[in-house]
C-alpha cells in the first residue's frame, strides 16, 4: 500500500478491519432491501421519559410471557372431555373420574418439571396483561391522548381489551375443573338468552345441548391460535402507528405541539425498555413461584350437580358476574319468544353499552367540543372536568358491580340477609356513579380556580435541588394558569422537532445533549 489504497485482497481485508465481512454483508443486504434508512429513523425515534408511558410496556411484556409459557403448556395439555380415572401423585383425587383435560392439567401441575410454575406464571401474566391494558387505557382517556390523530389507536386498544378478556375467560375454562365448568355453563346460558339467534350460536359452539361434545377442543383452538394471532396483529398495528405518529407528552418547559422531549430509541430507550422487560418477567416469575393462583386440585373436576362457594372468576370477569347477580328476575314474552332479561340485559346489553361508549368516545367528545385540531400535548385531568367526571363515574359503576360479585361472601361475613346485600348493590349501582362524577367534577372546577367557585389550593409543586433535596415551590413563584408548571428537565434531554416539508437536521446544545430534528 504506497498511495493509501490497498493493492492486494489481503490489504483490502486488513483495511476493512475485523468487522469488514459483516459490514459488507449488511451493505449487500441493504442494497437489495433498502432498510438502512428506515432503521436509522426508527433508532432516532424519541420517547418521552414520563413513568406513565411504561404502562403499555407492561401489557406488551406480559403478553410476551403469556406466549412463551403458553407454548410450554400446549405440549402437555389434552383438550378432551373424554372421561378417565385418575391415578397420579395427588392422592386425594386418586380413583376419581374426570375429563382428560382436567387430568392433563393436574399432570402438568404435579408430574411435569416446572409445570406448576409455568401454569401459575401464565395465569398471573394473563391477569397482569388485562389489568395493564385497563390502566393504560385509563391514562389515555384522562389525559386526552385519544384525540386526533390517534382515534384509530384508541379503537385498537379497546379492541385489544375486549379480546384479552375473552381469551382470558376461555383459557380459564380449559382445565375443566369445578369453577371453570360452572363458568362455561354460565356462558352457555348467556348465549341462549340472545333473541332469535342464541340457540343457534350455542349449538354451533358447543356441538349440541350443554355440555356438548366439542366445547373444550374449540375453546382450545380459539385460545391458542385464533385470538392470539388477532392480538399479535393488533399489537403490531398499534406499535406501527405509535412509531409513525408523534408521541404524546405532558405540557412543560420546552414542550410544544411540534416537538418531543425524551430519550432516543437507541441506546437510551432500548436499554431502559430491555431492563423493564426483565423486571416484568422477573416479577411474574416471583408471583408464579410464591403466590398460589387457581389451585384446581382443591376444586375437583367439573360435575354439573355440584357448586362451589367463595370462589369467584378472575378479576376481569367479576364485573359481569356482579351484574348478573344483582339483576332482578325479569322476563319479556312476545310473539312466541321469551327474552330472559335477568341474563340478556346484564351479560349482553350492559357490556355492549360499556364498550361501545368507549369506542365512540373520541367522536362524542369531538362533536360536543367542536375540536378538530391535531393534539400532541396531553391534558391535565383537572383541566377537563367533564371528561374526568365521566371517567370517574364509569370507574365507580364498574367497581360497584365488581363488588357485587361477592354478595354471598359479604352476606355471610357480615351476618346479614343475602337479599339485603342484593338490594344494597342495586341501589349503589345507580347512586355511586352519580356521586363519583359530581364530586370529581367539583374538585376539578375548584382546582382550576374558576371565578365564583370555592377556591382551593392548587396541587403542590415539588422541585428537586442540585443537592437532590425535594422542596415545595413557594406560592409566589408558582406559574399561573396560562404558564406551564415547573418540571425538572432530565439530563441529557433529547428533543425531536418535526416540521412538514423541511429536511432533517441534527444539532447539539446545552444543557446536556440536545438532539434536534427539523
């Protein structure tokens, strides 16, 4: 090499360095696929650092654990209602007749290495998956993150919640124990309550009169194949829209509708999210190892003539169970058809209204507010009292019917009549949402400092000094309603600016590293 250029192949390999062949292979691949530009844009994507944005990641990583543990369980589970006699390590069940589904689940729990751990981690992951979606959607609702242009992502989120509840119920039913068998019987009754088509739907799904002959096999295919594939597709669409659209952020110093302040995808956000994924997996592992859940060997196999006491379904089905319990025995008969309102209204109409109101809320709010602008800055709940009051009323309603799912336990614990407990919840289901909505609306109005309302101190503003001490900001130094509140700005801070039609540029500034894209 005399003029700085390699003369031989050996010199060319040495000039490329130890990673030369890998780089060359990547370059060849990019020449054909053209993915480098898109990859650079993805790696430069800015994510806000607020803790509430991690709620959606809990749902994502719980679903990953669900898939991983579910694959393990499918290797041993037998979806069959064929009756067999149990002879296994759990002696209290020895000699009892049971379905192959229940037998295989007991076998997973006591005969397969790490089987019980996988079962319990899978069950805990399902509960956390649904719960994190609920909390995540509540955060989106109360902060107004569903507004234009994110209505489609809101619809995807509500659809994911519905599918997660359905798939959780189906998975909970597969062991064919006494509790899950009772749940399947209730599901059959709900299908029969649907006017005109209910009997056909029940016959199609169960393969005949209850308990049918193929319900476990069909539940199994729906649980491990159909619904998971739909959920994966919706999660992919949700993440794709998240990357395509600008990320929302809370108002604060330096934040506008046209920028995003936070950490870039690589390396900061990648390191944080991988660590968070390991934390979620670890917590689910600890729960699966130390917190018992759904001990089906204590319930016994499903027998239609037996019932259980003080055992409720998973929490995400409690609100439907409570609604069924407190509904009076009303029926409607006309034109030769009988509609059992005590089942159809709480189990079909009620959840249908709840989810349809949620799906239509962006359009409802836009119609009344006449707001058709693009929004990238989030609302503080106190600044939207009507929306916040509506959300509080909905939460009050759902918590009340959830409490009603334990009417028998409450009656026995407090030594009162079951009928009195039922009437208490029938009244509370109307009164509690009204009180919750009005109180929330009043608090929001007072926190805004609206003229004529009783003045209340605004939320305390806490700042952190350079020494790490947390101190309250004096009242005279607090910003007014027309100014953003003081917030500690993370260091380093990355800002992503987007201007339509302008080329992308990068610059740095103090304090810290300030990455700017225009």
